[in-house]
C-alpha cells in the first residue's frame, strides 16, 4: 500500500534510536484539569441533554425496536433474580415487585433526562452486598432496615452531589484500558458462569444436573410423581445452548450473501435474540409442555412485597403470624423515615460513604468502558451530571424502600454493541445514539407488572442462553482476553496488532500475567461473600497500580502501545517510522548509488527513491483491529 | 495481478465474437477409445498395483493412524445396521456376523490387491434390495435362498469379467459432474437423514422423541420401571449433536494460530472424529451410566447367524422350534450349492444381470466421483480390473452366504478428504494415496469379532453424530449444492465462480432446476421400497440425459463451464480472453494514441501498452474455487 513499509528487519537494526526516546512522556496518564465549582454538572448537562436530546428522542427506526426487545429480554431475568435475593436478605421488605418497579422507573427517568443514554441501569451484586451490610447495621442497633436505609440514601445524595459539584469524577477518568478490561472481563466471567454453571451459586444450566438443585426440590415438583430431574436437566441444556447457538446463527447472516438485500440481513441480525428466545420458548411450550423446566420467579400481583400482620406493620405475614388467615395489609410505599432513634439520621452518614464509593466506582468504571474512544460515540460524556442524577434516583428509591441501582456493565456493552454499525471485522463505524431503546425497554418492563403471568411462560434456561450469548459476544472486543489467548498460540502466527509488531513477546506476556493477577484478586474478593462488598475498591485499586506500579516494570512506550489511547499509539508509531526513515537516509548519504539488485544488501536506494511523502499513514485497519478485536 | 483484466464491461460489449463460437465442440462428452480384448484389465493392473503398490504399502505416518481410526469408526455402524437388515430379510441366514466378516475380509483383500485403494467397500441399500429380490425369487420357486444366491454370484462373476474384458467400463466414464453430483448429493442426503431423522425409516436422532420408537420398546426397556423415553431422547440429542459440534470444533484448529506448531494442529484435526467419539462416549458412560441410550446391535459371539433346529439345518432355532432348549448347531460356512433343482444354476443367470448392473453402476459412479480431476489423484484408475475383482469377491461371498459389497460413496469421500492436503479454502493440493488405511481399518473391524463386547459401549447417537458430520462436511464440495444455495442469495453477492462470471444468472438457475428434477426422481425411487431396486438405473439415466437432453437447452460453452473438466473450462476462458483482446486491438488500430485520462473512454491504450504476453494466465485460485468449493 505505502511505498514505505517497515519490515521486521528494519525494527531490529542496530544503531536505531532507542524506543524509549521516541516520544517523551509516552504511556503517562494525565489527570484532567479540574472545572470550577459546579461547572462540571452544568457543562455535562449542556453537552449532552442540552445538545442532543431532541435528536436522541426522535431517531426511531427498526433498530430501535430490535434493541428495545433485546434490552427488555435481557433485563428481566437479573431484575427478578435480584428481587428474590433482596427478598431473602431483607425479610421481604424489598422484593421482586420493588426491584421491577425501581428498574422500570429509574430506567424511564434516566432515558428521559440522563446524560449518557447508552448506559443501562440495574441491580448489581455489590449493591446487594452493601444493602445487606446496611441491614445488618440497622438490625444490630435494633432499628427497622427500611427507615435507616432511607437516611443512608439521603446522605448518599449529598455525597454524590458534592462529588459532582467538585468534579471529582475526573479521577475515574484516570482508569485506563488496563483497569477497564479487568473489570469488563470480570463481568463477562460472571455472565458466562451464571449461564453455564456457577461454582459459587446455584445458577446456570449445568447446575440442573444436581439432583438436589433448588429447582428440583420445590414442593410442587416433589409432589409430582412424573417429575424426573434428569429429563428437566437435559431439556434445560438443550434449550439453553440451543438459544445461544441460534442467536449466533442468525447473527451470522449479517455479512453473508443470503437473503435478498442488506435490509433483511440486518433485520435478522438485529432481532436474533428475540427470534431465538421466541423459537425456543415455543419449542418448550409446544413440544415439551409436560416437562416443568425452571421458570422465572414472578410475583403474583403488583403491591409491596411486605405483607403485615398488624396495623403497625412490623411483622411479616404469613411467616410471623401463621395462624392469621389473611394479611392486615401491605407496607406503605413510603418508608416511615422517623421510626428511628434520633441519632440514626447522623449515624447513617457512615454507611453512606460506602454507598457513595459504590456508586462512584461502579458507575464510573462502566461509563469509562462505554465511552472508550474506539466506540466512536459522539454525544459526549456526563460523568458529573449522571453521578448527581444517580444520587437523586437512589435517594428516591431509598425513601420508597426500593433497591439502589447503578450502571450495569454487560447490558451496557450489549446495548452499545447492538446499536453500533460495525464492519465485518467487528470494528465500530458508528453508533446510533438514542434514548428511545432505554425508554421503551424499561417502559415495557414496567408494563409487565400488569401482565405478570406472561413472564412465567419464559423458561429460565432460554434466558441463560441469552446471558451466555451476551458474555461470549463481548469477549472478542476485550484486548485482555485476546492477549490471554496468545499464551495458547504459536508466536509466529499471533494475530496482527501494534504491540505484537513492535514489542517482544515476553514483555507482552508479562503484562498479561500482571493483569491476570489483578483479575484473580478481584475475582476472589467478589466470590467470597464476607468481603464481596469490597469488590469495587479492589477494582479501583487497579487505577493507582497502573499509575505507580506498572511503570516500574514497563517502559513508557510499551505502556503506550498496550494501554494507550488511539492517538498516543499513533503518535508513537509515527515517531518510530520517522526514526527508521531518518536512519536510512543517513545511510544513503554514505553509500554509492549503484543499481544493486542483491536483496540482502542492507539499504538499497530504491526504498528511499519514492517521493518523500510526509509520513507513511499508519494502516488504519491495523490500529482499530488492535483496539477492538 | 495481471495487466490484462477482463471487466464486467468487457463481457457485455456489443460486437464481441459470440460465446458459442469460441471453442468448437465445447461441452461435448467424449467416449474413450475401446482397448483391445483383455488389455483393459492388464493395463489397469500395471498402471496401479504394478506401479505404486510398494509405495502405497509403506507410506505410514500419523495420518495413516488417524484415518484408519476414522474409517474404522465410520464403517462399524452401517455394517451392523445392514447386518440387522439382512438378518430380518433372510430369516437370519445372513446376519450381523456375516456382514462384519464380509466387510472385513473384502476390505483387507481389496486394500492388498485392489486397483483404487482410495475406495471403501461396504453394504449399500441397493445391494440389500437386490438380495431381497433374489430371496423372493428363490422362495417363490421353493428353493433355499443361500444356494440360489450362490449360483447368482457365480454368474455375476462371469458378467463382471466379461464386461471388464471388453472394457465396457469406459461407458461409465461418460458420466460427468452433472451425474456425479446428483448421486453424491443423494448419498449425502441419506447420511444426513439417517443421522438427524429419516422420515422413511426409524433411524436418526430426532426419531427417539417418538414414544413408540423401536429402541424404547425392547423387552429390556419395557421391563425397566426407571426407563423414561424422554430422558433417553434428550440425552441422545445432546450426544449426537454434541459429537458433530465437537468434530467441527477440533477441525477448526487446523488453520487457527492455536497450539505450538502445525504438527499439533494437524493431529487435532486428523483425530477430530476419534477424539470426539471418545469424549462423548466417556460422557455417556461416566456421567449418564444409568440412562440406557440405544447401543449397537452386536451379536454375542462369532459363528454363523443361522442356528439350526436339526441336522438338515433348514429350520431356524429358536423361532421354528420353540420347545427345543438348545440349537443343534449352526449352518456351515459354505453354502450347499447343489441343494437346488437342476435348472436353478441356469435360471440364476437372469437375476445375475441385475446384480451385474448394480455392481457396474454403483461402483462405477463412485469411482468416477473419487477420480474427479480436481482431487488430484496421481496413481491412476483401474475400472476394469476393479470390476473383475469386485466380481470375484462377491462370488466368494455368495458361496459363503455373505452379503454382496460394492464401493460406498460417502465413506469413500470421507476417506479421500481426510487423506487430502488442502488449503484454507478447501481446495485439494495433494492426496496421500495409501493402501494402509483401508488395510488397518478393515483388519481392525475383523479383530472386533474377538471383542464384540467392546462395541456395545459405543452409543448409537454418538455414531449418528459422526454421520451427520460426514454428510455436512461433504456438502461444500458439491457444486450442485452451492448452485442450489444461490437461490437464497443476493445475485450481486454470489460467490465467485467461472459460471457466475460468464453466464446469465437465469441460465445457471435453469440448469440447477433441471438437476433438482433428476435428483427428486432418483430420491423418490430410492425411498419407495417396492421400486428401490431401480435406484442405480435411475442414476444411470442421468448419463444419457446429459448427453442428449441437456444440449437441447444449453449451448455447448455453457455446459463446458457448468459441467466440463478443468482443462475444458480453461480452454474456453482462454479463448474468451483472446477474443476480447483481439477485439480491443482492432479498436486501437483505428483510434488515435492520445493520453486520454478519461476512464470512461472505451479502450484506453494503456491496457494494451503492456508487453504482449502470450495470454493472461487464468487465475488459478478462481478455477479451483469453482471446482471444489
């Protein structure tokens, strides 16, 4: 392509300028200048909602429908699963209905006034762990959980607002690909494990092969003489992996010659998840109606989960008043904030610090992942504004006894990917940035509260299949994963990428090994229940490690190639090319100009003969390949 | 690549010589010159066994082991299945043991002295149909089946020898790709249907979902209170499709960067079938030992299947002498040839004609498929010699009460493909032509008669998975199938091939439609039991249809492109290129030589400016792509 190509030999010539000296300060991470008080929020608001709101609310097309369905399908199961967990944790004070309601209203509200509508909010494991801690504190002090949680939420809003006001979110932007991808791979691991079979929890398709799995031991199934756990397990396996396979099969048509035009192919690819879920649900319902595979744990009707024994509503019907035929009523939607001792509102400031850190980090890292430059988002970031908004939403939730919500990584990635226009190699070309998908999917989620019975038709294994697809389809975009795969590949056949071209193989592996260590650390913390609340901190630890620890082991240029932004990488490659060119030029000066045909002669003039273009344009495909394959 | 490229515009220029006139006699099929009496056999013998025997017996390497395992695995199930069918048909006169013995000895003998050791012999449906007809004739005349069958076999040898002596096999070589591919696709269809679920017979994975399937209604299973047909069906589905998936997964490593070198990757690809079968057999035996999936119907010990009630051995124990506690003995291995009326040896000449046609056609078309030029076999053909040999083998089989065997298409294709060295696009580069794989696999088959119990461990659904793989992996090599897929593709995105480049789309489709009609005709005949004996005739009908019927609808050059040999296609493309070049040259003469930069100007001189190479070499990849993808 270019007259001037850098060969392997060129790179290894003795006498070339050292790689370290090419770009000064390569691999350094810079902290943004602080914005003056409050400007962060206002600038964010202007840049995003103020500029693009109308466009984002009106770009309705087929993709909008497809992605809304996809997000709807993908938020239901975690919402219900977390609902069940919250119910168990809080003695039904917060349950499935509360989780659906919270996810739905915050989703709709965020889609209307949020700053970064590519982000999907929802329940997460750390948020649940934190709520559990708050509940334990409250119970330890003899208080009811909900009012204390309400006070914590009020403080949380205060902290979030303060952080946004003083533009503290710029510290999250210190996170680089190093941290982002550890976090992303963790979340993907959770998704795949949840879908296939989690060694730490009874979730996943393969878990059905345990005879004592919770789904086999329900009263209903134990009383059914025809219930055969193995049949259920085998059918669940087929439904789950079948769903994943069918999604990939449909997506495969996108770049094939099949069907009459691009429009049809794109539709099939866009609706792949919906069609696969429908197909396998029908297979289950029509062909295997007699096999009771696990369904979703859907509540029966829309009302607060907590049913009271008495008017005071401090005991739970039926568990705490077995002889009472009917509940007195349900708890009020509004938390009785003043049913706590006088010192409690102040004591809540402590746990609220933890809650704030959770919001700050969990949100921050997800936002950072989504806004990575190679995703080519153009509508701008709104870290400060969204942090404040998240504080508001969570405060309202706290006051109503609903769970806290933050940005959820994998749904965000799926949302982004399915709205993206990509080339056949998977590089982002553009993204249809819209508020409508988030709006429709979460409005639909709210509507299901009116048709709760319909949700029961969805077999859980089919949804596991969707999760497996989500995890697997995110993998190829994670450079950390691709570098991990290099361990199993033949060095001479490593896929092309900037770091493979310029760096020694061992240096790449060393970097990957360090990343794996951090990954394992966070993974262990995440999976040990007692300390899982520290999970966001552990992730956060990666940021200073990258800033102060990694430079001890790697030169700046290596960090730039492995961990830098696209423009940093380009800058270095350009400097490298210039240095080789300059070196060759100096050589030509002292060599004679004979027509030497011998290829092994070090620097034949004809390499230089081409007109002196300013710079060999770095092959674009190669760079983006490195960044996003 | 070439200075001289033919563009779409070039093809459509008015005034070009007509495509019809480019090559005289294009698309004509030529009959070989007859060889003088007996020379055909001798030439064949010299060309093949006489020249390459030592090399073919000594080229032992890893591939030999891998392919031997593969062929061994793939011949077991049909051998046993046909054994069961023969037993049912003949009242146990010919059973599983006879089929194994015949396949094994003929396989070993053929591998040692056969002319085309790429071909795998075995039982086929038409041979079974013909044996049934012979049995019906014998019974109608009050004779025992085996002696009459013996006389037919003797006549068969006579016919085969005569045909080989007079070089009649050259007529089979009139078959072109048109006929070959109809036949190949039929056989692939049988394999896929047998594996997934045959609407005409109770074979295939999905058939297990029928509650009254033969495997669910065995005495053993009906007496087992834990037997759950749905569990067996679901597990069989997972085993079957799992096996197919795992084979393709292993094969995928061949051209990947994974593993340390090409040797390891090739091994994994070579042993993909063996490893997958072992893996899934272990999964079944270790994890699901309690689920009685269908196994192979293996006889208990090595002795003739027919057990006698009395010394005369004309009744079958235990069916025909229920009160007798033990059999008197078994039938002798040698058929009592003279236990028939005096006219029977002469009457046998009639059915033997049918048997001969079967051998002639079934063998011939398979040989023709295997020896197609794009497979790049170099050790020559031996149609006459092998036909004589096949007559001898079948004569011996007839005298011993063993079934007739002929060349079996899909195992042959699998054998060829797995011994081939291909590029990443699937084009043949070379084939390791050897006798060892056939020898080892069939010797191993013979050895299993000593360890019959081991075979019972193999779950039938796993073997169905292997069949499915065999069918699916043969599909992309069949041009008929690729042309069929064009119906579902966007014309502007048709995969590149010679006919797509030069022919009108509608003409291609017309040709495909005609081929589909023939396919359906043969398919119907094959699947209606009463007339299935005519299956080889129907296939043979395709040859005269191609010779006399197709030229009425298509020009010679079209037939050459769609149905010609590689050199015919090359000749036509060269003539076409020459004609365009000549046409352009004549234009240059009358045009001025100005430096016209306007691209739309019809014939810019710079196209011609290059030195006049003799001919633009036709892009090789393109041609082989057309021929074998």
